[in-house]
């Protein structure tokens, strides 16, 4: 359904832009076209063949775009979750969520350095509070603090609403030992927010002078998207609990996970890494419009072009990392190896990897076949007959793809089917690498 909306809406949005004598940056065209071709075998696929019965399946390519493509976003969220769960030590965590006043949303999306600066100042304010707490409790010595921040540019109503979910260990490392600190109360959360406001004020004063008007179609749309008033990001806890509000900023610190509750931690991490749009929330109305159900239970009624405008303004700025590691978790921290998770294999169980192999293994993303297996329980490497499948060919041009799909009798009629429930395997042609 989303595919259909983009097919109809995207040409309209492009026309509007050209009528106004403006255009989108190339990455917006790439994002849209990438999504339209994502998982469509007619644009190329990997042919895997069973060694026993010699039947082939076509596994189409995915677009791997960073914007809204729900399939690729789900894959990326899963990768992030795997990565973070492998990294984060088993201690208790608190999630701090920061949202910005509507007047600042557009400036930070336009200027990624500014966005990053706000994030850094937030982390500094939290770490500073942790150190103060430590001192107040009479603890001495060099303390290591750390956090992982996850930036989301969207609200659940698809407004352009940058906000952060920051996972902070509820404590510090003193002499390589984790020392848990008491939970913050509302005065602590307010103090952290006040500190942040004090340090970001100067940033934005500087910015006010240098703000220029949107200069292409993307910026014009982002400007519009940032003004949308309704639909705060859904914080997965009770509102009002440990939430400080000031200067239009809001800082929420009411979500806490116990050191043993790895499942809940994984859920938070996955939530922080998710994509902007959920296809199951999208439906069609009788008059050809679309309805999108937000997390807060509000229903947006949108034309195809309205929906596409929202997807366009959520195109992430270039060179913007959504997940960032701070303090002891940052890659250049010397203490990182001491406190992050170690590989769990014991000496006599698994063969020892050389340093080089370990490094390589860490760098390689989890391959898509493994992800499919974990997410949907599908194993593309095992045929229905029980035989092993191997890669036979990688087909990258439309001409060869059409030819080979014809040979295989795999004419692809509906590349974009609605997502199936988890328990049910998606059709083989809808898988993507
Ligand atoms: Zn077979
Ligand atoms: Zn995709």
C-alpha cells in the first residue's frame, strides 16, 4: 500500500517542486527510486540453487537506503540491536529522552553540526550530574561514564521532530568496577535540563544570525515538517513521570531497566533504531486517500502526495550518524575493552580467533540470511526438500533479470505485498539481500 502511495504521490510532489522552479537534492530522488525498486527482482537478484533438487529461488536486492524504506529500516534496526546488545555490559540502564522546541527543529536538521552539539551537551550534562552524585556519596577516584544515543528525526505522526533516546548506565565505573548510583528524582532531571539549556543557549543565539531561507525543495518541505505542532514522539512509558520541561525542551528519564533484564534492554534499543513509518498503521480510505494511525491513537488522513511529502522531509541529512557512542563506549576510549561485553565462547568450546579475524568479524555486518532466519525464521540456504542451497548467480541488470526470471518461470507480478505476520514466511520473491 505504501508502495502504491509512493508510486502515485512522488510524481505529484516532483511536479509541485518544478512548478515552483525548484528541485530536490539527488539523494531524495535516490531514496524514492530506491524504495520503489527495493525487493523487486526485476531490478536484479541473487539466484540461489538447491544442490539436491536443483530448483532455484530469486532473492532480490534491497535498497539499503537510510530513510523510510520499512524493510531496510527493519533490517537496520535489527543489526543495531544485535550490535548494541553485544557491546552493552550487563548493568542497569536508564533511558533519557530529549525533545526540542518546535522553533529549533528546522535549524538543527539544516545544520547537522548544531544537532551534534546539542547531543554532546546533553551527554555532558548527564555525565556531570553522575559525577556530582558520586562525589556527594563520598566516592573518590577517576570515574568512567558512558552512553549510547539514538537519534530519531520523526514523530509517530511523521512530523520532522528530531529527538534522542539515550541509554545511560545507571552508574559509573570506578577502578573497572561498576558502581550503581541512586535513581534520579525530578529535581535531578530538572537540574540536568537546566544545565543543558544553559550550554545550548549560546549555540542557538549564534545560529539565529546565520539562518537563511530554505534554498531547495527538500529544505522547503523540511521547514514545513518542522512546524507541525501535533504529535509528540511516543515515549514508551507513562508521561509526566520524571519529565522536566523548560524553554520548550523536554527531558524524560522515567524508563529504567534492571541489569538482568536484557530482553527489555533489547526492546528499547530496537525501538530507538526503528524507521519512521510502519506499514501496518497505514490503510486506504474509500475515496482513495490514506489513513495513518499514530502511536497516540490519532488518525491522520492524507493524500498520496501528503504522505510522500512527509517521507521526503524525513530524508536524513548526509553524514548523519543516528547511533552514537559516548564516553567509555566511544570507539577511541581506552577503557571500552575493559567494560564492554567480551565474546562469550570459553576457551575449550570455540577455536580462538586471531586479533585480525576478530576485528574482521566485528566489522562485518550480520549477513542478511542470518537476519532473515532470526526475524522470520526463514532459512534461504535450506531448500524445502532439505537440500543445501548455494549462490548460483548474481544478476544486476534489468535485461538479464527479465531473461533469467523468465527462464525460471518466476514472473514477478506483485513485488510489494503487504507484510505478513511474523509466524508466516513471506513469499520467496519478497526476500531481499
Ligand atoms: Zn531442494
Ligand atoms: Zn529498501
